[in-house]
C-alpha cells in the first residue's frame, strides 16, 4: 500500500513531480546560472504570505534537503499591519506547509498612510525591503531571497519602457548598498507566474494578495487595476498570437546589443551617440 502523504507532503511532491519542468527545474536553473545559493550561505527567505513567496520557501526547503550545497535558511514574515483575517491566513498556511517562520511586526502600513502621497506602493516596497534587510542582518544572514519571478522581470522591463521612458530590467542578484555584506537574490527568476498559479490551484491553496489598506477588500488573489495589470493584459494578448512571447522577452534581456543603441548608461556614466560613434567606445575597457 502506498504511503499516505500529509497535505504538506503532497504539496512538496507536486513541486518535484507534476511541476518539475515548469517550477523545480526552472528554480534550479536560476540558482545555478546566476550562482544565487552557494556553499556556506545563510539565507533569509522572505515570506509575504502570497503564492510566490510561499512557493519560494518550499523550493528552498527542498533544495536544502536534497542539495550537496551546504547552506542555512531562516524564514521570515514581516507583518506590516495586516488585518486579523489576513494574518490568520498567513499563519494557517505556514502551519499547513510546515514552514517554521519568524513573524516580525511593524507599522509600515500606518506610516505609509501618512507619508505615502501619490506613490504609496513605491514607498511601501522600499520600507518593507529595508525592514527585511535589517531583520535578515540581525539573524546573521548574508543573503535575502524574494519571490519575484520571470513574469515580474518581463513586466517590469515593459513597464519601464512604456511608462518610464527607459529600458530597465530586474537583476537576479543585487549587492545591497545600505547593508554591507548582504545580497538580494531572486531564485524564482526563471519561473513563469502561470506555472505558480497552476501549482496553487492544483493543490487547492489560498493565499493573500497584497493585503494593504488599498487592496485588502479585494477577494483572495485578486489584483487592483494598475499599470502592471495593463502590461499583463498586453502580454496575454501577444501570447495568444505567439505562445513563446514570454521566453522571447526574457531572452532579449540576456541579448542586449549595446552597439545598436543611440545612448546607454553603464555604472552611472552616460555614453551618448556621437561620442560612441566617433570614438568607438568599448565599455569593457573602462572597467
């Protein structure tokens, strides 16, 4: 008789079996390709309570169990001021998925209400990240893992072009400018959002969305209208005509032809068209 799996065991098994190609292999690809998790690391895995960060936590757990790489992980949850219902859902999911997380309280939602102004989401994200870096540092971690995925990378790039007047991507790994010795990593960098949604639905899981005061009245998993939602719809439209559009956009970020751009920035220095054209500037020589 086959061994009866616990609810957590069934979720874990689905990651490495049913979703092996779309999630587990892509997770491993990012970890190896960008050297995100290395020998001796102590990683603070940040769990917001949404589907992405919960999946990230499970993938890191699986890697720690089966990888030859020796590393440690701390699972941390920042409570920026969730209402009682959302906080309870997060705690229930942590128990269900057997994620032993430390929960830290903060007043970020209240502070953001006072000074967030016209760009509350931007300020909230900055404050959250600073808070998480500080807690990770206190726990002796040298890396902090966030649940951003491939679809986030693609959408952020298109948003910067369509609404920001620049071409700007999202890196798989970043050295912190304010917390010495700390790095931010994104192990789901190669995983598409659709795969995560399918994983969630297959396992019958329910997670919170943003859960700030601007969105806490939305149904579970629902998102408010925003520029990002507009970009999601745009990509979906193109996908109906070209199923590989996500992979194509993502690949383009690894295949930038600087010699065809009239102007670009590298290490905060601007290289204009005339200077580049007349002098044949090679940025590699300027490192």
